[in-house]
């Protein structure tokens, strides 16, 4: 009886570990990182028609910096 409980515990732990590793591998894939960062970029950069040019440039610089930071590219 104890062997059956131990086997169930080992199987449950192994299954949970496998699912966690699969999720993390998928979540951290370059394609998914790029999609998440692109969505953040689009949120940061909203082009309003009445926005002055200087403010629009600052907004674009801010969005660019956040996008590169999200992807992991270090800018100087």
C-alpha cells in the first residue's frame, strides 16, 4: 500500500515538473517574447492625430526604449 502512494506521489511530481518545464520553455521562446514586447510597444505608442511633433517623438523614443528593454537588448 505504501508503494502505491509513493508511486502516485512520484508520478504526480514528475508530471507537474514536466508541465512546468514545457510551459516555461514555450513562454520564454523568442517568438512569444517578441509578441509580448510588441504588444507592450503598441500600448506605449499611441499615435494621436492632434499630438505635437515633439511630444510624438518623445513618445516614440519611450516606446522604443521599453521595447528594447523588454526584448533584452541593452542600449547605450
